[in-house]
């Protein structure tokens, strides 16, 4: 396959705009909406509370698998945790 064959596919990928970015503020807002403490959320998702605090502070990027669990526990669509 030549490079010229791949160019239309690459252009279609770029046409969709920037990739969504995890939003620490949205994670915090969803947690607060459910009236959960950081400790309660951490326990529910099987993470250390310090790690969840770091996710909320934007100091650490959670893996997608963790974001999926947060969305499930917080009962929000996963897209609500991205901007």
C-alpha cells in the first residue's frame, strides 16, 4: 500500500477534530453530584484515595479503564468525563 493510498484515511481522521481530553473538573463534579467523598469513590472503584485526588487535581491521567469504572459507579455517560 502506498502513502498516497493512506492519505484520504489520514485526512478523515483529522477531520474529526481534536481527541477528547479527560476532565478532572468533570470527575469532581460527578462525584459531588452523587454526594460521594473522595474516599467513598476510591473504595467503589478500587483505587487509592490519593490516586483519585491526583486524578481530580489533574496531576495524574487515569487510564481509560479507570474512567470507564468511574462512569459506571457515578452513573454518568463516559463522555461526561471528557471535554
